[in-house]
């Protein structure tokens, strides 16, 4: 173990109380994806932390969603001949959550028996805290093998409509990307994720009195029901393709043939080449009128690319596994069905490892939890993995 590694690991070893204080403040701040003010309030805490530790922060404004923050810790050159001199090492995380306004007041941050709870505690405010402290450790101790960029985005939970261009721009020049989504309950990290497309299907029918003039109406709700059956039939579990119409609405009144209906569609897939095939079949279903006279349109509201392996994936996993062992835990790479911003960075060719954040589970639910004891070791492992990039040929 190098002197720099020992120094940074020791610096992080004493920081758990400070980490928990930052985490509590973040969890207790509203920050749903559509609450720009709340997401930016969490961003203000990150910016203040960075300022106190001498880390420069740039703000990339978001028009509708949370701003993107880009924190920078200058580092030294990569090992001669590595070809990676001055390429950025990116630590990534999102500030938004899935919860409604007022959720932190209803169930605020709490620690009991070594388990922290509260909205977004694992997904992924603990990962933000981890990244902040790893940046601060390198700022205080030096030794980074190149510039470290902390990218804190604000709209991941809805497909990163504004964050994606910022992420992709950063990834094009990245040496490696660590996405600090929560470590799996097994303690593992994530090497692969599904891609996802989130869509809204709007259907137009024709209103009529359901008793006096039934035959003059065309039910948009009936058309929706038939389309839902056809869409769900596209599910192919052996190929990892799932279709789910998770929200439906429509109609004018109980005694009116429904003039409109809407269904919100979630598509998940594993292999990049499957996306266009399935989307073509979805468009065909939407365009087909099961009931003559209905019309429908499809709008894509958000999209994630799958996290797929690329050159460097195995090397970054091996570097992280060695770093984890030195930090007191073992980890493997596993596949996850959920989507994340890491799919965008991998698609840009950046070696990407996801779920390197503190360990937690049951995200998006009232039972979401974080293992407090994982905060420091996971931060140490991330710092050590960064210091191993040269030796790994990354």
C-alpha cells in the first residue's frame, strides 16, 4: 500500500460522523425530480461543502429540472506511457428522488441499530456524500492520478432529459466513470443494467351519452384496453424484454363513452440491438386502430441506455475488487434490472462501474435503508480504486 493510499484511507476513516450529518441534511430536504427548487437546495449543500474544502464547482443550469454541478479536483499526470495523462476520472451521482413533496417531513432521516432510513437515503444521497468526501480526501491529501470530476446531476429518476447531454459530454473525455448508485444488498457492484424507454400513449375516441346515444360513441378506454393487451404480449422474459403499462387514465364521466384515454408505458431491454426492434412493434400497435375511428399518438418522455460491457470494464472491476479487499470487504460484479445514468457513459466508450456507493436496498419505497457501517469502507474502496487505475492500464 502506497503512502498516499494510507494517508487518504486514514483521512476518510474518521469522517463517518461528518458523512452522517451531511446525509441527514440531504435526506431531510425535498428533492423529487420535478421539484427543481428542492433538488437545487441539495446542490447548494454540495457546493457549500466543496467550497469549504477548496474544491472548485461549476454550475450547468437546468431549465426545468435540477442544475448539474461539476466539481473539480486537480490531479497529477497518469503514469508515463499509459495514454491517459490529464483525462478525467469521473465520480457520478444524481440528487433527485422519486418521492412526493413533503415526504422528508413525514418520515425524516433516522438511524437505528446501524441502519439509516429516510427518502432517498440509499438512492442515492449516500452516494453523493461518498463522492463529496472522496473528492475532499484527494483535495486534502493530494495524489490523484489525473483530474477528478464530481458530476452531480438533477433528473436521473425521470431519464435525465436535461442531464444526459452533460453526462455524455463528460463521458466522451473520461478515463473511467464510477457511478455511486447504492451498493447491492449483497455488497456487490453492478456491471450491467437494462435499458429503458418511458412513453406516454394518448388515445382519442368520440364522446356520446352511454344510454341515449351509445352507438354514436367510440370508446378510447376500450381502445386503450386492447392496446395494453397487445403491448404486454411483447414481453419476452428469456430475452430480458418487458413491457408494462403502469399508469392509465381516461374518460369524461361514468355515463359517457370515453372520448380520451392515456397509458404510460415502461419498456426494459438488455441488448442494445433489441431496442429498435421492440420500439418498431410498439409503434405499430399504437398506430393500429382496434376500434375504427380512434386515433393514438406515442410520446417518449425519458430513456436510458443499457449499461453494457466495453473495453476496460473488466479492468476497472478488478481494480475496484482489489481496492475493496484492502478496505475490508469482498465484492463481485452483478447484473441489475434497473436503469441508471451509467448506461450513457458506457455507451460513450468510458469504462464504467456502477453501484459503488454505500450499501442499501428497497429503493423507491418507505422501507428504503442504508447500512451505516458501509459509508467509510466504500469511500475508502473508491479512493483506492482511483489510485489503482495506472497499474490496471486504465
